[in-house]
């Protein structure tokens, strides 16, 4: 039986509890072998606030306690702008016998047609749209049958809010795992003077 790999890409600037809850829900609901977190090197639609290496390490410490969460540096090794289609092609080459499931947030589903070679994504992986309860998602603009929707717990935490809280000394306890918070503190990330 082939491995079922959930691919969870993102900026993770920083990775927070909401990311982990979504990944855990996908892991169990889809009966995945693993969820592979893939921090983007240089996302083409946003500018990260800290280096790719720091974001990669934060994801590593955040996921360390779950053996079926693994972290890939495939985008960082490739360098340059990060495009999902390239990530999937590289992970397909690294895992030729695995079945790939691309985990996509409902907000990202709305803009998926703007992604590089977005049609090719559907031939490389099963696209799983991660939706929140009582938040309908329109997928009519995507290939018919190309997206499977999975409802995940609604956790109102964003990386933007976490960064703002860290910048202004507001509490982030329980929004970030303790190891991620300690990493941020040690490296003095997201400070007002940084």
C-alpha cells in the first residue's frame, strides 16, 4: 500500500497552533501516513518578516512532538520564488510511489487560479480544501471534481496577529507552542526594533 502524504505548504511566519490543529485534523480525517510541512523559501505573493531558515526551524520545533508531522526544506533548497507547482513536482520526484494530498486553506482556494501553472497542480496531487464550519467556500472556478472539501475546527489565529502581538508585547501564550515561543525569544524575532 502506498504512502498517503499530506503536503502543507506556507510561509509559517510564524507557525502557530491553528496550523497544527488543521494538520492534525487532515492527518486523521484523511488517514494520512504523514503531513509534510513545507515552509516557502520566497513566497511570490507575500514578503516574509524573518528568514526562511528561521521559519524552517520554527516549524521543526513546533512539529517535533508529533512523529507523523515531518518537515521538508525542498523549497528552501531550490531557492528563488516558491511556487506550489514546483514544490509538488519536487516532492513527487522524492516520493514517486506516494499519493499526494495538497492541503489548501479556504482563503487560498479563492485565489488558486492566480497560481503559476495552477491546472498542473491537479495532476500532481489531490487538492484538499480546508474549510471552517459555517464558512461556505466557492470552488466553481476550479476544475470540476478537482477539490475535496474537509471541514476543520475554526481556530481564529493568524500569523499576522501573532507577529503584531510579539511586536507590541501582547500575550501569545497558547497561540504558539512553547518551543516556538522560546525560539522566537532566543533569536529576538518580530521585535519592534528588528
